[in-house]
């Protein structure tokens, strides 16, 4: 300074600001009062410098700072302030350019709430917006010792790159909390501002208990500071002079040393320049202007070329320092023009020189074609679709065969199409979610479900109407076209509901904001509207499923081709259980299990579709391929095991069988399982009928919730009894009943059931259902000879209602074994043969297959 002009000598006087505003202003006044100071250098922080410069305006002193970088100091409110440190507007812009050069386009910004942090944040955000960098911002109060909330916000943010405009002491607190919350690792990058110059230069005392940890926490931290040209002549001059007075601490470790050195030189040059113009005693004159009268021309300083703007700001470049292992070094340089120069390889927290990505590689939690599980399940679905199409071809080829006609070829095809639709819906849901995938899979799946369950519902409904109707004439309205209209109406209604959803409040995919997991949720424009659509859809289809289960249960025992209602009930039950699982895993909220939930739903969906097809269509296809279609389910004799076991128990003389002769019991136990056709045995000694039997559906009409159950029905003339033996009495622990002929009445044509005879005994009643009218008429003839016609039947006859049978009048006095006047055994045999032919011709009979519900007789009806 003294060498600049031999005519001027400069002296330094020191004042202690105490690190706060009040002390700084007091120190300034003391210096002025005691020394008549005309210029000042300092203070370290912008927070204290701003009020200090305000106070100095009263004495019109010149002021230079080598560390106060707040952009607020560039205001015209400070006409005699200038600085050798680039202001925060330049630093914020330089940081944004450096961030982009590192390949980071998503960063977090945490800034102090004072003028220093606010000015850096403002300039960084402006530059980031121009450069296309997305920034998540947060603030903290300088000196705050609890930065846990701020660190949690950083942890929950979208990026792993954290830009921090904080003082060194606060930065140490921040890193301690970051370590506690797991943010100090190879996945996170930390970039600070020039305030971190103090981090390794006294802000963290070596005597502190946290010193070692704080130094370790700073490993990999980058921070930006004004560039210092250590190779310049001015810097070497400064370093030599400093070494002469301090041999233990190098000048390179003194924060802002070169900047303040250049401040002193700039002040000296300005004062000399002003004194030369107005005289040494007038250097603080009121009419003097910073730009015109004081600021020196550019010169070579310790920090490089020093030049000032009209506002007293310096245009400068920056160095990016890298802290690691308690040391620091320059890794990059950011030039004034914004270009980035690599000086040395950086070291991040784990020692890697590769910058961590701003957006970490996230685990994708939606199904992709590259996933092995998705590939496997897709192949399985494709195979099933091919098999279903091949099965449709088989059905088409054999569409005129009895089994296909009885099960309704159009509905078999519709069910197959429904299965295919469900599988196709799963294909649509694979890949990155879009608006299409928010609607299409649900729509396709629901329509496919309705094809299956709707078809099953109308088929079961038709069978239920047939076997529970009061008049056969009412069945003419439930032919295939009518049933198809019902299914089509259901699908149309569902499509209208989904059309409202798509048109009025559509859903679109929304990506998660998790930095570790990538998944999408479909968000509707109207949450209430979407809930209404889904609630209506769920209620509609749940009601349909419940109806199918109910009707399937009520008609589950229908034999021959109609026996499919039992399988429909099984299918409905499977869909119900699978639906619970699918819905449960559709609303899983655990983000890291979303892909697992998808795989579970997919596997369950494949299972239920495969089971549904196999139960409703596949078994028909297999029967056609095996050539067994001529003997559809229910046409053959029932399994011998259950019937034999039942007859064995009967023959053992169970409870209530004491009045039956051993011969009768042996007949039941040893006889072959009866066919639906009527079987008549003669007493060869007397030539009279001894035993009449057949396999028919029986329902106890006097009991609530009773269902049709296959029974072997035996009439023993010698014992004067009717025995109703359920096929499954041993397997289910149920029992049959024995009705004494003397105490039994019958109704040959109960009005509420077609092709039935109703038996009454001791306050209970049973409906016996036959496959044809000739078979029923044959049994009516047998009963007419042995039992009494019920009063209800006689009442109908008295009112002129047709009896719809060809039986003779009841003959109570007919002796056991006789069949009534004019009714020969040959006639009964012919009736049975006629029934058998009718069954073979595929007539829609009313036979009912084996059930597991037994009759529970009460006294005095005997039990066996």
C-alpha cells in the first residue's frame, strides 16, 4: 500500500466487532473518534456489514469487504460500499451452472433466512429456472441447533443432491443430523457456498468433542468460493509478507485472506486517486461519487484481475473446493463466462469420483415386459387363450351333439370369450401406466367377468325355473334369445357406467414422489365420482355373484346335463374367494410390495380363469375329445361305493327298521343301485309284486330350506312300507326314512311342482320328482293300490281340476302285493321302458342328481 505512491502513507487500526451488529457499530465509532478513520474493511458477515455501512454513512467513510457477499449491498442505499468478493447474484448463478455441468437437473436447496442465504437462494432459483433445473426449497434460521425437520424434508424429497447456503457452524449441525438420518452415503451429494471457507479454519474448534466426527461428516462435500490465483505475483508477495509474521499457519488456510488483501490495495488506490483530485483532507467530502471519484481502474490482485462495476461489485470467477479427510483441494473452476474447468478428480462421500445421480435409480413397481415373473405369467395366459380357442373349435365341430346342445353351445362360447377377455385385460395392464391402463384393464376384466357370471346366472335361472315352476307353460319365455338379451343388457349397463366414468371424471396416472420407488396411482378428476362408479360396479357384480351362488345351491342336484349348476356354484364360490384376494391386494398401500401384490393378483386370476373354464367348458371339451359325450354326467349309475355303504347300513338293521323283514333289508342292501327307470320285482311264489324301486330326486317339502336330494325309493308290499334311502347317508352321517303304507297319503299331481308326487306321513311331506310323466303315472298306479290319496288332491278333483294322470281310483283295501284292478306287471314294466326311452331321447326331464342333504324324520316315522 505504501509502495503505491511515495507521497502517501497508510496505517491500520483494529477494531473488534464481537460478531454482532451492536459491537460492530460501537467499534466503528471508537475507531473514528480515536483515529479519524476514513475507510473500513469488514465485517465478515453480510448480516453485520449492512447495519455497519448504514452507520458509516454519517461520516461518509469508504467501505470495502472481502467476505460480505449479500446482493442487498449492491443497492444504491450504500453509495460508498464496494467489495472484492463476487456478490451472491454471481455465486448463485455460478452454482446453477456447475450443477448442470455435473449432470444434475433435480436438486434440493436449503438456505439461511438472513440476507446472505436469501440472496443466494434467489439468484440460484432464477438461474436454475433458465437452465431447466427443478429445485425443492427449504429454509432454516441461522444458529438453529435442531435441523431435524429440514433433513427429513431433504430425505423425503425427489433428489439426492443438496445445495446448502449456510454458515459453517450451521453446516456442521446439519451434517450431524444428516448422518443420524442416513443421508451421508454414496447416494447423496452435498454442495455448499463460500461460507464453508470457515469450516476447516476455526468454525469447528479442534478442541471440540465433535471435531473428528465433523471432519468425517464433511468427506465428499463440495463448496464454491471466489477464485484465488495463487500463482500471481500479488499473491506471492502477500504470502511472503504473511510468512514473515506467522511461521506456523500458512496464508492458504486463512479464509478470505487474499480477498481482504485486495480490499486493502483497492482502498489505498482509491484514496490516493481521490486525494490527488480533491486533496488528502477532502477524501470523505459529501459530493464525491464512488464510481466517478473513488473506484480504481482494474489491477492485478492476489485473487486475479480486480475490476468493479458501477455499483461496486466485482465480476469474478469461482473455485469449487472438495473437502475430504480433513483437507480441501480445488476440484473445479467456474469461469466468469460460465464454463466449467476440471482441476482435479473429485471425491464424494464414499471416495468415488463419479457424481451420484440427482435422481437415484428407483425400483420400478409396475409390471414390465422385462420382468421374469411378468414373462412367465404372460406365457401362461397366452397358452390358456390358445387352448380356449382350440376348445371353441372342438365345441363348434360337435355343436349338434346332445351334450353341447343341452349345455347350450352359444353360452359355452360366451363363457369362453369371457375367460379370454379376463386374460387379455391382464395383458393391457403391463407397461408404464397411462390413461388407457387406468381404464381399460378394469373395463375389460369386468365385461369378461359378466360374460362368465352373466351366462352362468341365466343358465342357472332357467334350470331353477324348470324345477321350481308351477306351470310348464311359463317356461316358454326363457329360451336362449331371451337369456342372451339379459346378459347383453347387463353388459350394456356396465358399459354405460364405465362410459360415464371415462367421460365425466377420467383417471390419469400420477407418479410417486419417492426417490427410491417408482410407481403410479390412477387419480380421478373427481374422487367422489370415481367412488360412486366403483361402488355401483362392485354392488352390481357382487349381487350377480350372490344370485349365482344361491341359484347354483338350490339346483345343484339337477342330474344329467343340467348337473352343471353344481359346477356353476363351485365356480361362483371360487370367484368369490379369489375376488376377496384380488380386491385385498388391489388396495395394498405398502409401496415396496406393489409388484408382489400384482403378481399375487395375477396368479390368482390365472387360477380362477383356468378353474372356471375347466368347470364350465373344459370338461365338455374333454368329454367330446374322449368320445364319452354320449354319456353325460348324471346319465350313468351313481358311484357304487356310497350307495353300497348306505345299503349295508340299512341291511344291518339300524334304528327303526325292526318292522321290516330281513328279506326286505337284504333286498335294499344287495340290490344294484337303482336306475332312474322304474324297477319291478315279483314274488315268484305268489305271482304278486314284491318290490318296486327307482332312483329319484326327493325334497322334504315340509322342511324349510330343504333341497333336492337323490334317493333310492323302495316300496315293499310285503312289509307295507316305503323306504327313502339317500345316496350319501354314510358319507354325511344322514339317515333315510321309512313310511308305513297304512299311514301314508299321496298327491299324484301337486300344483307347485312339475313331474312330482307328494307323500304325506305323520305331519311331514316329501316331493318325489320323476323324469317323465309315464314314470310318474306308473308310480301313481302303484301308490293308488297301496296308499290313500291326500285330501288336497281330492279337493282339486272335486272342483274339476284335471288330474293329469291315468291312474285308477285309490283302493285302500287292495291287499299287499296287488297293484290294483286291471294293472298288470307288464304295464308297469312298459311304463318304465317308456321313461327310459324318453331319457335317452334327451327330453328335458326333471331328474335330480345326488346331494349331500338328508331327510331328518321325527317320530313316529321310523329312522334307519
